C-alpha cells in the first residue's frame, strides 16, 4: 500500500520521501535508491540554498536569469552529492547535502557571478568556461569558440605529437556530437537565444567580438584555477623554453585555454607554424566546428572583411 | 517564479541527474581527469601498464576529490576529512579505481589506481605462464628533459674510465704513458663538463628564483631532476672509486713506478669530482630552502583564510556523520514519522547532544574595550581553543563538551560572563558581518 501525500508524492515505509532524507541511510544501495527517487527534492533544496547564498551576498535579482543561475548551481551541487554521498554512508542525506553546500560556498569566490555575464553572450561564455573546468572536451573546444582554432590548429599551437593529437581530435569529435549540446542545456540557453546570438554574430561580428574580448578577462580569471600556486602566466622566454624543451603539456592546454594574454602571445610566437601569418585574435564561434570543417584562421572570417567566408561556413553547417 | 521556460530547464536538469549513473557506467576507462578541491591537477591514463596517479598538496589538505572522464562525466570521488584518511573504491568499466587520500592539517597526499578486473584471457595467460601485461601497450615514453642528455654523457665518461682500466696492461707494454694520461684527463674533463653543466643549471635556477613563488611547481620538478643528476654524479663517483681499486689491483702486477703515477692521477680525478659534487649539493640545498620558504609565505596568507572557512564547514559534515553513526539503523527505521526541521543552528546543537565528546564550535563577541588578556582568560576557563583570528568582531572558539552537558545550557553560561556581548552557533561564517 502506498498512500498518496496531499502534494501527490508517494509514501514509503509510512514516510514521505523528504522525511526519509532526514533519516539515517545505512547502505550504498539504500542511498542510491533513495536518491534516485528524491532528485526533485534534492535539486530544490540545493537551488534554494544557492538562492539564499546569492541573496545574502547581495547578488540576487528577481528575474529568470538569476533563477536559472541558482538552478544550474543547485544541479552541480546535487551531481556531486549523488556521487560522493554513497561513500559517506551511514549518513543523513539532507544533512550531508547541506554540509556539502556549506563547504562549497565557503570556498573563495564560489560562484562566477558578474552582472555582465548575465547577458546571453555572457551566459554562453560562462557556460563554456565552467564546463571546461570539468571536461577536457570543452577545454579543447574553447580554442575554437574563442579564437576559431580547428583541431589541426590546436595541435600545432600546443606542439603536440601523434598520440596527443589523436586525443585532441577525439575531444573535438565528442564535443561536436554531444558535449556542446549538453553544455547548452545545462547552461539553460534556449534554442532561440542561441539563434539570436548567431544572428548578431552574422550582422555585427565586430560588436560581438569586442564584447567577448571585454568579458574574457573577467571570466578567465575566475575559472583559471590552480592559480597562482601551480599554473601562473609565464614570460615569453619561459613559454619558449617550455616548447623547446618539450615539457609541461598539461600546462600548455590548461593555461592557454584559460588565459587570453598568454594565448595571444604564444599563438603569435608560434604563428609561423600555426597560421598563414595573420595575427591571432578573438573570433567567437557559437556552434561547434562541423565535421571536416575547414576555416580560415585569424581574421579570415572576422570583422566582416571576408564576410562571405562566414556565411558559406554557416550555410554548409545548417545544411549538414 | 514559475514560468514554462524555467520549468523546462528544471526538468532538463532533473533528466540529466537521472541519467548521470548511466552515463558514468557507460564511460570506458581512458584518460581520467583528476580534480582536487575543484582544480584540475592531473590525468590518469588507464591504458598504461599499472595505471596510477599520485599527488601531494602543500598548505591545504585534499578535501574534495573528483575523477571525471574527458567529456566531464563524474565517475567517482569523495570528500575527505581535513586530517586523517579516506579510501574509496569505484567501479569503472570492467575494472575499478581505488582512491586513497591521506590528509594532515596543512597538506595531503593522494593516490589513484586503476585496476582491470582479470578477464578470462589474463587468467589463462597466467595459467600457461605468459606475462600478464603482454597484451597491454608498453608505457609511453616520458617527455625527455634536456638533462637526460647530460646523464648519458656522464655514463659515457664512466665508460672511458673503464676502458682506461682495461687497457693498462697494453700501455705498460708500449710504454705509452703520455697517451694514457691524456685519456684519463679527457675522462676527467668530461666529468668536469657535467659538473659545470649542473652549475649552469643551478645558476639558471637561482636566476628564476625571483619568480619562484609563482613558478614553484616547475621549479620543484627541476629540483627533483637535479637531485637525480646529483645521484648520477654520485654514482659516477662510486664507479670511479671502484675503478681506482680495480686499477690498483691490476697495477700490483706491473712496475711500481708506473703504478704510482697512474694511481695518483686517478686519485686526483676522483677527489676533484668528489669536491665538486659536495659544492653542487650545497648549492642545491640553498636553492631548495629559499624556494620552500617563498612558497610557504605566499600560500600561508591565503590558506589561513580558506582554512578557517573550510574547517567551519567541515564541522557540520562531521556532525552529520557523528549523528548518523550514533544511531543504530534499526532504531532509525522504526522511528515514527516526525516533523522535519530545517537544519538550523538549533538542529546542529541537537545533534551535538547525541554525539559523544564532539568538539563544539561557537562564535562569541565581546563587549567593547575588553582586553585580549581577559578574552584569553575566559577561553582558558572554558577549556577552549580559539580558532583562527578575529573576524568582524567575532571569535570562533572550540570546546570539548563533557558528555551530559547540553550545548544550549553551556552557551547560556558563557553568555553570563561579564565581558561577553553575544554568543551564537553558526555553521560556516561568523554571524552578520
Ligand atoms: Zn568570477
Ligand atoms: Zn597567462
């Protein structure tokens, strides 16, 4: 017998699910079962705690963008809770979730919250960057979305050998197949918002690229983790040494993807190998590189100077 | 606020959460990203022979560990106590990951290991005596640092000395002592070159010392490599000494005057190397200690702040756990449905009542003009410890409550102290700043 609660939730063992989340769970299996059933409660709890945090830190606004931000954060917290929680049994799930959240928010600058990042293009960039912190596919894709680098360009820029370049190609492939779409979904950007961004990139590329250029330092300084302890900016000479002596491969990927200044410097230095001699610059791309997509690099499809290129690429993409 | 768009988004996220276990289970073990305290610190390549990954954190313990696939799917992880250890086993594909974290208050270490479950093939292989790893691709060549070339040269120098020893009887016969000494000098020169090279590297290292705090990791790698080089030089030294003995043995059978000369030459070469090695070692020690001091100073400032926050947050985790383990499961199951209070400060102190000898933390503010001395006295009277510096007028104090004493009554008694303005319990932050 499973009586219905007034709000429609089912009861088990004579208790509503939310009450069971306050009780002790003793086995991993019990934890998994309970959590699978109570995802809505868990998400709502994590979301409301995030809202509270935003309110208390004067970062709240009563609009859908803030609601979405809180949901996205709640989601990320619950995702971790689901995986970590099973290693903490016996425990009381709600207490455990609360302590995970408390711990998260006690980090320095836990949320990337900046007013400018609440615009569609800001949310787009923020979504990409926050995903790149946990996904290497997204990390590699930043080179494309920010600068228009194809997989071949990325491999050359990073000075990778055979094995590593295969990995980069796989990163691009997975990103194209599912990673990008999942990231857009998790960011809460709707199809129409993305379409509007595309539209703006088509009609006013310089305007949008300047905006990206302006937002990048804000965004990158937040998500460029491990700073300054482990992966600081390097001098031109140090970068040269790193490439010449062939070490620090992870350093190259992680830092260059998240530091515009170092990227521009290294890309410029290596541009004989990387490009056709044009200066590297910010060059926003909304959709992932289509399969076998070839594109002109460094200004080729930016700034309306070679507008035809952009349109051709986009047309072939939509028809693909 | 409820709009269709928001509801859609929420539904989307719930689907993704629901799908998470399936996605994680589907991941094939390939490259796994290791994240510590939300920072990517390395990659574990599961295709390697004996795939394992080790990491040591300084200044801050490893509180938060995540393993994610290249696509970002969360495969496994845990939160670890600030001091102490935690081990977790996570099934991945056909194998499993073992995570082991060992923390102390100002750092920690981590070891991740991937093990493939033995399949029928490897069991069969073991049975018929084939090497188990035969099917696995050999380890990737690690990036070659320019100093490996130097190692090779040192080894070459040793080779020359060895040749020298072998050829002694021939030289005796031909009386070609000039040539013999020349070769020996060349060998010595070659070793000297290596030493010079180490000196140059050290000089460079000292130069980059200015940026040491920032570039500490790179430097540490170098120090490790220099250490290896020192070891190699030491090894050379040993072999050189061994050669001296060998040559001595050989020379016993030939004319004493020749023997004397060669022997002296070898001695000089050997002791020069010895002296240089000592110098290098001293230089290295100096560089190391300066580097460490710099790194520590910078990190300390930041970690103090973070540590305070993390410690406070952790208290609530510990409370949740202690609370859980203090209640037998049977009792929990038979509990009547009860009200579900939000876990506020009150709830936390409730839990503390159940938890045996839990350290209990609270925030206290003092009347204006209270001296540091009388604050210290009060804290001492309570048998408490002040945790961290004052924050916006609030001190955090930790006490060990005797078992039967309820925190509320205890707090009441603290409040009655003359110098105390206010007392609160709060999970993470000092109250209203
Ligand atoms: Zn930020
Ligand atoms: Zn940089």
